[in-house]
């Protein structure tokens, strides 16, 4: 097993966990960094594909994954479905959490396909804030990125319990397969 992570601080968090010594990690960008060797499975979960804020970087990730998969190997992504249907015309803000201790909202720029996630927390009476840009992406665009990289959709579920993916699903787990050696 091998991971790619941009942040040395996150790698330090991993290293503090039991059994972490058996996992190799390369510090780098998963769109371009090679882990060395080929794998049967690559995965990018918890919406991490949206951390790449350009289509080019997301496409490059699929190419990089395909280059490091064995024939017949699979790429798994977990990512949310963009909630654009919640935006009335002319509105750009969608609140997703409103509690006394946590206010969270997305700020959409539909033209650039970017949503900035804003969080405001009250922690011990102090205000903490964080904002991060994300490039939201639909399943169909991901399928096209997979196709460009020589992979095809194998499975798509709504969640990790393999509930069916429907038009009401708020996220998806998708599995693309690199063409097997026999081409089947
Ligand atoms: C949603 S967090 C997932 C954290 C953790 N791996 C987990 O599953 O709980 C996304 C992680 O991806 C890392 N990351 C974001 N963009 C990256 C990139 N281009 N290359 C490598 N790592 C990246 C972030 O530093 C962060 O640790």
C-alpha cells in the first residue's frame, strides 16, 4: 500500500497511527507524482478530487492513476454531487450547516465551476474560520476523464453500503476499470 500526500503535517498524523509504518508515502501532488510500481487499486475518497481546482489537474489525475494501474485494475472515487439545484437564479450562496456553534456555506461561481466552502466555528468562545476552494464535478464529467485515460465505468453506488445511485443521491462511490490485458 502506498499513499501520495501534499501536506507533510498530514503525513505526520498518519505516522502517529498504529501500523502506519507498513504504508509508504510520497510527498507530492497526486495529479503528477508517481508512487513507483503498479497497483490493482487506487482510491481518492472524501471529496479529495475537488481539491484540484482546474479541469486539467483533474484530467491529469485520471491519467496518472491509469499509468500506475495494472490492466484490469480499478480507480475508486468518493465525491459529492454538486447541489446547484438548491440555488435559485441569481443566488450564489448555499448554507449547508447552520447551528449555534458552526456556520457553513458554499459560495458558487457557476462560470468557473468553483465552490468555495466557508466554515465559521465557535470553539471555547473564540471564532475560528476556514475557507477552501473546490472544483465541483458531475459523474458524467468524471466518466469522460476516465475514458480519456483508458478506463471505463465499472460500478457506481450512492454510498459505501452499495445503495443504488439515483437522481436523489447526494454523493457517489464510482469505480472505473482500466482495460484488462485481454481487452474484455
Ligand atoms: C479530505 S482530506 C482526506 C484526509 C485523509 N486522507 C482521510 O481520508 O481522512 C484530503 C487530503 O488530500 C490532500 N491533498 C489535497 N490536494 C492534494 C494533491 N493535489 N496531492 C496530494 N494530496 C493532496 C490534503 O492535504 C488532505 O490531506
